[in-house]
């Protein structure tokens, strides 16, 4: 941690005074090389579950080395670490009436590159662009090992927003793209869902989408499903209980809970006990909350 902080401190000094790269380039290269080796900064452990700082550490290290390092080996390993990070979850929210009135042209806000920036999901590819701008970064590593595993929205971000060398931009543009799938989960309004033969299946596909595994976009997906008039109890049972109970449509959960608890004081007491979970605990699905009211009987078969 000391080596990591020292490297980041030096990089920030250079960002504040770019002339240092000309006045003391050899010293900066030597310092970066020493800190990486002594601190074993590129020998990261496996990412643990719920380690929300891991990706940020990898990105920051890549950005610092892009600025300070002259070691092709270290730069190549930084590229490989970026490639190993989880794919971003890119979600296009269902347009609201307010959004439609405020925005004259929604097209730009719905572009994959713009959607990628909504939750700063462009940080990985931004760090990659910085590494590509370092003349000591092996081009083959970037092209073969990193560009080919990027999310389609990240490739779109390079094309539209990256400030990198021509070889990098051209290599990204040459990566084969799927014309029918840009990797974006687009949420629809109920009016749009009305046009589909099976709106419930569309809602289920959203809940099954990998984006729901990511902490930032999942609430938007859950809220859209809960607020849709096309949702079924089967959908709600899969959603975390706090999302259902705290939604802006409380009558959705209240009706289900009233039907389940009825006049039973014991069931209402069991409901109160089941709702005493902390924020940092694993989220309990609404179906499990209902199961707790009757010892696990019947919740899964309710309709």
C-alpha cells in the first residue's frame, strides 16, 4: 500500500506539472519501475466477492503507469489486468415523460458511448487509452489481449470520445462488431411493451440480464419491473424485498402482504422480524420474505 500511494503521489505531481516528464523523465521511469517491483503492485490477488475497490485500484494503477512507466513488461501487465476486469453493465433507462419534454433529442443520450458514462463505466477503456498513448506499451498486447475482449459500448466510446494514437483508434475500429447487438440493455415503457406479444417474458429477460449482477444499474432495472403494469407476482418474488417494499408504488407490496398475513398477528410479527436486515447484508428476495411468514410454505406457488 505504501508503494501504491507513493506511485500515485508522484503521478499526481506530474499531472499538476506536466513539464516534469521532460525535466526528469529518467528519474520518473526509474522510480515507477522500483515501486512496481518492490511493492509487487502488479501481483494482485484474486478479486473477492463484494470488493468494490478492486476495479478502481486496477484502473488507477494503469493510469499512473501510463504516465510514469517506460517498462514494456509492466505496461503490458497493466493492460492484461484491465482486460481481466468485469465487463461494464450498460443500461438505457425507459424514457420518462419529464425526460421526453426536457430533451429535444434523446438520440445522443441513448448512444452506447454516452450510456457508458452514466455510471462512469468508461473508466476502464479510458485507462486503456492512456496506456496506448505511452510509446513503450506493446501494441500487440493492446490489440490482441484487450481490444478483443472489450464491451461493444467501450469500443463505441473509443470511436467517439477517446483521445489516443491513430494506431489505437484504427485497431479498435477494426474489431468485428455485431450490428444487431450493441450490448445495451434497453428498458421499455409500458406503451412500448404493449407492442410485444409477451411483455412478461421481456420483463423476465431484464431480470436475467447480467446487468442485474452489477450494483449500480440493478435498482433501475428493479424499479422499471415493479412499476410496470405487466409485472406478475413471479417477477416480484425474484426482486430484493427492500426494492419491492420501498418502491414508489407501495400498494404493490401492501396488497400482497395483506393477502398473505390477513388477520394473523403471528404473521405480521414474523414479517416485522424478517424485515430487520442491515444495509450491508445480502439482499433477501421478496419471495424469501413471504416464505418467512409461513415457515416456507406456499410463497413460491402463489399467483
